[in-house]
């Protein structure tokens, strides 16, 4: 019996067809099959947010998503943010304002913040803390993260489509 299914979806703007067991975790398909290791495996249980990617623009913990669920969906990982050598404004702001230290949480924070800003979310401290609450950071402290997102948002003159 063939236990693999052909799953078609868009990954970082490119159409992909992946043969995988339908219940394989999206996280593992991304990291192992697609070799996109920017998305991190933290708790593996949906609690830490390190594995967050965007599915149809919504932050989702990829460790809890079977690959079959992304059939036809638009999946974006942290690798979609930079353009060549040019970091995304959020990435630049995280670097400049100390929004990341060990980096375990960075992809999850970046993708969650990206979705929040692309959807026109408010950038006051309380709103950002609530928006980013699903991603646990043990190192940097949230104030630097908030400051980073606010700095990126202030540079919003380049806001167009996928970019802030
Ligand atoms: S690894 Fe997915 S939520 Fe922690
Ligand atoms: S920078 Fe280490 S967990 Fe956030």
C-alpha cells in the first residue's frame, strides 16, 4: 500500500508538490523534505511557537499541522522574508534592536509579527504583546522584541504586498 499522498501547495511563492505520508507534520516536511530549516522545532507540542509559519496569511504552529491540511494553501516560512542579501525590515529591526539572542524563537516571532503588521495590526505595546503571546522567548525579553517590531513598523514606507 502506498502510504504517501501527493500534496500540492504554494511554498514561499512557488508551487510545490510533495509526496509524503498525509499525517506527516508540516514542520518536518519543511525542514527535512524542503530543507527550509529556518523554522525551528521547539516543544513539538504546540506550546512554544518556534515552529510558526503562515498558512494563508495566518500564523500557525507547523508542529501540529499534518501536511495534508495544507493542500491548496499558501504557506510562508521565514525564508520568504529576505530578498537575496536584503533582510526584511523586521529582520533588520530584530538585529538592530536585540530582538533575538539564541534565535530559537526568531522565526516564530518574525512570522507572527509579519502577519500582524501585514494585517494592519496596532503597534502599541499591549497589542503587540498579545499578538506575539503564542511565541515563547526565553532569552531576549519581550521589550526588545516589541521595540523591534515597532521600529520595523515605523519604516512602513516600503509596505507593499509581502513586504513591510
Ligand atoms: S515546536 Fe511547534 S509549538 Fe513548539
Ligand atoms: S532569543 Fe532565545 S528563545 Fe528567544
